[in-house]
C-alpha cells in the first residue's frame, strides 16, 4: 500500500453548506413550473387508453372550435418533419401517427388559454381505435405468435453510443453479449453449481417534480425551459428533429426537483415544441404523476443465472441470460441492457463467463434510466448465488469474497479499464458496520454485497470560469443541479484553485445559449468530469493572475487591483476555460472512466408469521477517491439506500394487459422516514484513486445496487432465499410456506 | 362549483336540505382526492369546518362522544388516547402529520371505505353514529351504518354529528400489515378489545369493516373465527388467502397483547 501525502486544501474535503440551501429553504428557488413566459398558453396531452391499437381516425374539429382553445396537435401536423426521435433508437413519433403501443401514449395535444379549457378540450377530441393483441410482458413479447411492436429495421439515434446496432429480432431491439473462457468445460469441472430464475419489477423513479416543459418556437429559433438532466443532448435531438442548426435551439434548465434518471435524455420536449410550433405561442406542459409514470420508469427484468464454485471456495464460472422490459419505445433501454450485462459477472476472478442480455419491446410505458441501472438489476442475483454457494460449502460469505474479488489493477472485462478500487477493504468495512461477527437473534440475518457499475460516464465536458472586476467568481458549466449538489462542489473546486472563499463563487443553471457544452448529468460523472473541467478553467484564470502579478504575492483580496492593473481601469474580467476530452481513441471500449463501487451490507429481521421484513442496519461504502464535500457524499448514499430499500421491499409497478394498475402515489408507495433502518452507516473511503479533481470519482448510485443485494442476502441468511423482488410481506410469507412444505423451514 | 360554508349546525342542516347534492367536506383528505383525480365533479361542497358543534369530544354517561370533526391528531392526544387506545393507535398509522391534522372521524364514516382506519377501533367499542337533518336526529349502530363498500345509510339531507363509543379504558389494541411502515393503505387492519367478551373488527378484508364477537372462553378458537368471518378479495395490495392468514396471526397477537 502506498502512503498518500496529502496537499493541504482549504475548501476541498470540507462539508461546506450547500450554496442553494437558503434559496430552497425560503421557497425562493425557481423551478420550470414557476416560469411564466409572455403570451404563454397551457398544453394538455390526450393519451391512448389502449395498450396496443391502430389509430383509425382522429377528429379534433369539435375541440378546436371550443372558446379558449388555441390549437390541437395531431399526427397530421407533422408531415413536414421526420417525426421520429429517440437518442438510442429513433423509434418514437412525437405523437402517435397510426399506431399506439402503450396505454398513455400521446395521441394529440391541446393548447388553450388556461389549463381547465385544455383539459375540457381533450374530452372533445374523437379518436377511433382498432384494438390489437397486447404483448404486456416479456414472456408475451417473446412468444412465437407475439404481436411485433415495431416493423422494419431500427434506426440508430444520435447518442446510442453502442457501436454497431444489431438488427432487430422480433421484439428484441438490442442485444449485448460478453464472454470469457471455455464456459461449459469450466462448469463441467466445478464442484458446486447454483442456478435459478429471477425477476426484478418495473419501478418508478418518483422525482417529486414531474416532467415540465415550456417551449417557444419563433421561425428557426426554438427555446425550451425544461426539467431535463442533459440539456445539450435535448438540444441536439430537437435540432435534429426540427431540422435546424444546433445554435438555433436554446435549452434553459433551472433547479430540478429530483431526477434519478427520470429526466435524462429527451422526454416531453419534442411534443411541447411541436405544439408551440403549431400554436405560434409559447406552450407549457406539466405532467401529472400518473403521466410521468408512463413517461419513464425502470426496466422490469427476468433473468436466468448459474454460478459455479470449487469445494475450496474458488469462484470459477457464471452464465447469465437476461431480458429487460423496455416498454413500447427503446428510450435508454440499450444502454441499460449493456450496463446490466457488464454488471452481471460481478468483480470476481472468473475462469469463464457468458452474458447474453436482451432489450425487449412490450406494450407498456417506456423504460429508461434510473439510478444504478443495470447493476441494481443484476447485483442482487449474482451476489445471492455467491452466498448460496458459500452456504453449501460451509464457508463464510465474506471470506469467499475476500478470496475471489479482483484486486486493484486487475482486468475486469476484456479490454475494459482495470479495477481502480480496493473492494476487499470496502466490503470488510461494510460488514463491520452491521456487526458481521456479533451473535444473532433468531430470525435476524446479515448480508453483504459487492458490485461495480460501469456507469458509462462520457468524458466530454467544458467549463468557463470568469473572475469579475470585484473579485467575485462565476462558474459556467452545463451540469444540472438535480439536488445532488454540483453547484456547491464546483464552487468549492473553483474556490480552492483561486484561493477565494466559497461564498465568492456563483454557479448557476444551464442556458445552452451561454453555458459551454457538458455531455450530461448522469452516470455519477459530474464531480469527476465536469469538476475536472471547472478545475482546469479555474487554473487558467490563476495562470493569468500569476502573469499579471509578475511575481507579486497572489492574495485574493488583491485580485481587483490586479485586474485594474491589467485593464488600465475598473472593469474587464479574466476568463478561463477548461476542457475534458477522451484520451486514446475515445472509444467506450476503453471505459468506463471509473468503476463506480457498489458495496453494502444489511441486517434484517423477518417476522415469519406475517412475512414482514424489518431492516435494522444498513451500511454503504462511498469509495469516492476523494470526498470534496463529505456531507454531500453521505446524503447521496443515504438517499440511494432509501431508494434501494424501496426497490427491495415494496416498490413495484403492477401492469395488467399493459395497463398500469397502481398509477397513483396512494397505491405506488415510495419509502418514508418510517422506513429508515434503525442504523444507517455510510463509510467514506478516500484512496485518491479516481480520475477526477483531487483524485475524486463518482458516487451516489452504488448504494442503490448494493442495498437490495445486501437485504436479499440478509434474508437468505435467516433461511429465506428469494428470487423475486420486491420482498413484500405476502411474497416472503409464501416463500416460507413453500420452505416448510419442503422441510427447509425452520432451518 | 359552489362552496357553502355554514357557521352553525342549524345552518348546515338547512343548507344540506336545500342542496342535497352538496358533498360534505371537513379535512378533505378523501373528497379532495376524488376531485383532484377527476373522479367526482360535485355541483357544490358543504364546508363543515366552521361548524363548532361538530368539533371536539366529551365524556357522557360513561361513554365518550366524538364529534364528526375530531381529527386523527386530536385522537392521538391524551387523555382521549388513554380512553380509546385502539383509536389512537389507528390514528398514528394514518398518513403523515399533515393528513392527521386534517382528516376526521366523520370523514372516515362518510367515506365508509372498507379500508377506513378509524372504523375497526370504533366497531370494537360499540360505536353508535348520531345522524341529523332538518327532519330530526337518529342514532344508528355502526355495523348498521356502513352498508357496503363506500356506502352508508345517510339520506341525502343528513349529516353525521358524531359517534358515541363505550369500552373506554378497556384492554384494546390496533394492528395492521402493509408493505411500508406507515402512510400506507393496509393489506389488512385489525382492532381487538377484551372487556367481558372478545371483540375483533377488521378492515380491508371484506366489503365493509366487520365486527366479530365471542365469549372469554373462546380465546383459542377466536383467531380462526375472525379469519373465517372475513371475505377478502385479491387486489394489487394482496391476495385473499394472505389477508385471511394475516388476520388470524394479528388476532392472536392482539389477544396476547390484551390478555397480559
């Protein structure tokens, strides 16, 4: 182990208060829903009641004649465009043309002087449908006689980022395969094999703020104020869709009320812009919760997995087939599928593995990104098989991990970045935090889990730092403040580099007309990559200051004087720019930029008579390289832990023939404070082994993959192995009844 | 939509007689959900929040009178919580603090949901509902008041004044099973009271909250009898067989708690 000598830092590593705290606590922070644009009208969307149908006719004449209605948008208004969008696969029309593929798909949209008139006008639109057979589940979509949702070849979108797009096979729109070694011969020689079928439910990200867009179209100039995480990707898709130059599209993003992936890529912007184009006036569309639930969600998944080990405890092979339910349109499904495929083997020293992951169209709402996608789907399955093997071999699950986990520097996947974290140290800390070696009461179990998320953080960011004449600093960077705290972290980085106080630095929202390009706010990339761009931009300003100072000491209080000296009078500013671009060929194959660590532990208690699972303790490891703001790191892990408990214990979107049955927050429940574990520990590990500023790397997603896996393993430690999430009381109770019949309960 | 706000009970009854289509509203935790989801478009709301006669609680001849405007938060406060502990426990599981500050006993009775959290505790305490209209007052025992899922015996000109309950200071408790720890519509809920006889009442396990009684000697068979009295359905929250099973378990545990 190398001893790291730390440079003393003034602002980095300190839990400075959030820069947005006052604004948000006073209720003064502006969100898209607060924006009022002159002449703005209100949009409402007519959505298909059918999960699969042909649209025979749409008659909007009665609705258009209503007083207060400005216009009604239907498929007939899009004949001058190529109306299909989708960043991965261009499979989705702005509004349904002649075919609806999910219940909730936009069929028409109304713009009216007020919301009530727009809502009333929806009832006056006559749509004639001809129902089609529904493929509401993965099984139905893969059946021989399944209705095919999308005919013809698939067209790649602008940002599919997955190399050559394989041809569509029935309803399978994407397939990701990786392998190593001679799988069958390794399995044939193995002593112990565990295999099973598993399912993970579709779940909803539930950001408190629903998708909201205000759009204005004036000639070639398109402006959208949007709740989007990736303003520059939305800009590119709108420019492509409406065939205008990039610079003609302006995307403005204020604070977001949560995202968790639900606002990644393009969502309601094309429809709102098309409606505004027809209305000739700015239009605002704000989804209700039930509308956002069919706008995006997490993929449900089915998986078949087997894992092999020797009697001595050497993990040797793993074989994985999985199917991701991406709903009616691909959205981010291909990337989710690939990331799931990459997560499936887990960070172990396999002799052989094979992963075949498919992304499947079904007649349900489209599925996209949600915190820790892919890893959240697969980690609990792989980790539960390792625990089962350990139990059968009579070995300590922690010891099996210690013996088989890859070490820093080891290659994880052929050609991919080698391991950049101390996973053994991480999992030992997590286990200790839940009292791994302490005696256990009856019905209490403990579990650990280890995984890696190939977050796919695209290494392209630019940032500008302006030093104003009064010594204040403004950072322009395209990262979206979703609640995760980048405005605070970037202020700390700029303050560190320039020697000013954090309070002297201002970081605002994105306006693509003025803010330089940042690829996206996702994949835990902002601190690492955008933060590096900010650091470089700030250093450029510092270099200029040093030049101006010509050897005089660089005191922040003297910056205004230095600027005066340089410009000859009061005024002017120093501008620094920073860029991050891929090194080498820039191919994704050399990625990820870093492996996000997903390590956790849990202690649960089950009530065998009711099946109720109570989570007593959790621990997560934020292996962040360097915590620029430790408190923000902890809050990230805590938020992901709670979402992980929701995913593990009770969240599930229930569909029947493609219809979402629990589309209200009365019936779809997210965790509340009453669901907090008795103890929740976040261990911050700082080995300065990240590629970001000061050795930082991303965090905030890993816990959401680690916690469901740790909970499943803790329950199996009690004697209740589960292969289906969520772990509702009834499901756990039924499992215990089956175990009783098999003579396996109590163990 | 008209919002009618009477300032006295007399005014309220007169308005209800004049506008039988007016939907009574107190905290709005049920009514506003219907409006917000556009499941109901009433021509008028009868806002009862300014009717002082409907508020609060009092002791009357060994029984406790609960005004229809009594909130869940008020039901959780001592000394009422000591007099009616099962109701207080049920109130604690309703919504978050904001909902408990708004939601009322009268509203729970008016909605008459099979999952109404206040109804099982009131049932085991022999609740009698007092109803009034300009035509006069009448008293209906709670088991006769709720006649079906979300249906009660109120005539269109009648309002709920409150309920009178007995069994104060008796051994009683409330339990429920749901996937989440609070603020959840229960998979099944149960109130049990032991006081001269055994009484159990359950919610979410039949079309209406139901009361089951037995003698003190029937402790061992009582859980099974309660489970058999249920007629649950399968829905997104749980299956009928699990609900029946959970009722049996909860009844046994509730008896254990009451019989110590």
